[in-house]
C-alpha cells in the first residue's frame, strides 16, 4: 500500500540506472561497473546509482580507475520509502548478480512499474520473461549488459508501458501476500497429511 508507482515508462535522454543491494561478490557490481565503462566509451549518456555499497573500497577504486566518478554514484543504506522514491525516479533497474533465488528487490521494482534488466541467474527467469515482463541478459558479461541497455534505450514508451504492465500484473498475481500465505498453508498441510499417512 505504501509503494508508489511510475505513471509512465520511458527512457530518459540520460538513462537513469539503479541497483539495490549489499556489497557482496554474488551481486557482481564489478561487471555492472565495467558495463558502464563500455557505455561511456560509446558516448551513451547515463547515470548509474547503486544503493547499499558506499563504503566498498574496491568499487570506489574501480569507479575512479575507469573514469566513472561523474557517472556512477554509491549511496549508503537508506530507508525503504526512499528506495521506492529512487525507483520512481529511475528508468531501468539492473540486477547484475551471479546468484539469486528470486530477488525481492526486482519484485518491488516491477510493482513500481520500473522496467527490470536482470542477468540469467538462479530463479530470475521464473520472474522475468525476456522482452515480455522485463529483460534478461547473461551473467559475468559487461559487453552483453551494455548491449542490452543500449537495446532497451531504443524501446518505445508504448512498448515499455506494455512490458511494465505485464510485469506488475505477474507480480500482483504470483507474489501477493494472499498468494504466498495460501501457498505456505498448502505446503504445511501437505507435509502434515504425509506424516499422518
């Protein structure tokens, strides 16, 4: 009830990219930052914000070394409502992870009508169907992430609106509190029935 929703999906002239998550090797922000260096080299206008990694020395060094200080921002942990505000202000959510189950942050972004680009990691393809409910690319490939961002930047607003509509619809259908509670009750019921057999 407290999550705001983007009224329109469109890619700005300066693409506003967002990632949210702790600094951990599984999140693979190194590959994402290398992808940003490719975008910069190809004169694509963008700004990439990562929430949750402000104190990461390795990423700070990498950003500086690749000349991305003006293009990549690190934000320390902020409250959930501020995260939603950042989602509303962004054009594209990026999940560059090597490993995930189904990332809750992507469910939240999809609920906000923010297009999501995820790597093909873990269970993310259960949540996102490429070019239908979001976008999927390969793990550990800065080139493929950069190329996919360039592709998405050329998608028209009507097509993006349809993708985000389908994404939000899927999230509301498959990841609502009611559905999750019902599924858990069914799971426990099945386990108890098997024990009583």
